[in-house]
């Protein structure tokens, strides 16, 4: 068994989310807090209802600010190291829902600088090209162009740097080493980069000329970056950014694996053809038995089944249907092949629509992108 390791660049092993909350020092997303969200939204997104989002920092504080009349701004991002896969879309889809429900502005950062600095195999030209491709997927999610600003670090550096350099001045290298594990072989670009990722936390306040609450929906592995932001926020005259964290969707190869842009068979990419996507689903890891006879007699295990998790967290909105799917699996009334075929239909329908919107996004890029 691979030991659990979660950093902004590496996710390995079987993830124990309770342990991760304790390790990172975040707070669990309680039913009480979810009910507070529902008071404002009238309904719960599937990813909240089924606890794909499970952890937070200061979400209760943010909602109390909202109750008192202070609107908040959303901030999330993408490290452009490859094409977009379904796992990347999870926090974006949820962020879009938050934008709609709270009528919130969104700042979306593409860290083409970080991926160049961190990955020896990628040139700056590579990461910028991937960023251009990723933008199409971001727009295809359906964000409001009037309330969404998308930017690449390298083309918005003049604006971001003024904030980043102030963050950097208050962040010691010993702090960065403790949070990120930097060592003597870490290049000095990566040592500075956390300041660049902190900058959008405070950009809305700078532009508004007053303190503005910010909420960051993202996967839990990105939390260390905003620990730096929170450490310096009040000394710089800003609010600490609040966060809401999602779990990771498992890679198609099953428990302990994670979707990765560098491992094509672990993920369904938005650029995959429908045939390729279907083949990936049909080859996915399941909780089935070694034979059909054994499956009928003993049933399967949905708890470790990639197909079931994708249906549960993303594709099957009906609680009644997902409950029936689980019961049928455990009772041996359904085969893994049948479940895969069901998921494949959802995935194909999703990709058809997303790829259509992605194609249309090419003519709308200028409505979203901001540059210096």
C-alpha cells in the first residue's frame, strides 16, 4: 500500500480524508453549515448533497458576512500542464453553481508560470499553449462573461506582482519550506511562486478599494497555497480568504489512483473522442467479483467501484436511482458491464454537449480574458 501523500503537485496512496483534515488543519463541512448554504440557495448542488465537498476554512464567517450585506468574490484556478479532464471540472462546475446562486464575480487564475517552473519537461511555450486550450473548457462550463475574469499569470503579471511582492516580503523561506517542503534543490522561482497564487485572494480588494471577502472552491491539495495567503492577509489589511475543499475523483484504475494529465488512461479528457471515452469507461476498475457466478451470489462492492463513484458524485442526480444502483450491486442483481454501459451513456452525453460549448468558446475568449 502506497503511503498517503497530498501536496499541490503530488497525490498518492489511498486518501484518508479525516486524517487529511487533521493534517492540514481545516474544518469538516458539517450538515449545519450545508443547511446554512441552502438557506441562501434554496437547493443543494449534488456535490454538496453527497459530500464531495467535505472541508472548509472560514466558510461560516463568509456566510455571516454575506448575511450582513457583504457580497463575496469567487476565486479558483488551473495549473495548465496538459489537457483538461473530468476531475478538473469538478470544482469549476461547483464554482459556476455558486456564481449563479450568489450572483458572484469570479477570478480564474491560470498558473502557466508555476507549471513551467515545476515541470522540467514543459517549456513556457508549452504551458501557455495548454492554458489557451484550458480556457476553452473553463468558458464551456458556462460562467457569466460579465462577472468572470480569466487571466494567465504571465500576461497579468504587472497587476499581480504588485500584490505578490508584498506577500513575499512577509513570508519567510522557513515558512515556505515548512508548508511546501522546499529544499536546496528547489529553484528560486518556485520559492517565490506562492506569492503569485496568493495575489488573486487580495486582487478584488485592491480593485474595489476596500476589503472584499473571497471564497476559494478547489480540491484539498491546493490548500497549502492559501495557508500562505491567510498568514499574511490581516497584516496587509485584507480579509483572510475562505475556502471550500473537494475530494479527489479516483482515477479510472481504481483506489489509490488519481486522474492525471500525464497518464491518459487514468482520466477522461474533454478532448477525448466519444469512442475513446467509452473504451476508457468500459475498462474502468470496479468492485465486481472474479466471475459472473460469484457476482450473482455475493454481489459487488460499490465502495471501491470507480464507476459507482462517478455516477454518485457527478452523473446521477436522482437519489432514488443511485440508491437502487448501490443496492442492485450489493445484491448481485446487476453486472459490472451493465453499470459501465450506464456510465458510458452519461459520459458520452456530457462530452457531446461540453465539446459543442468548447468549440463555441473560441469566439468568446475576449469576453473573459484580462491582460495588463
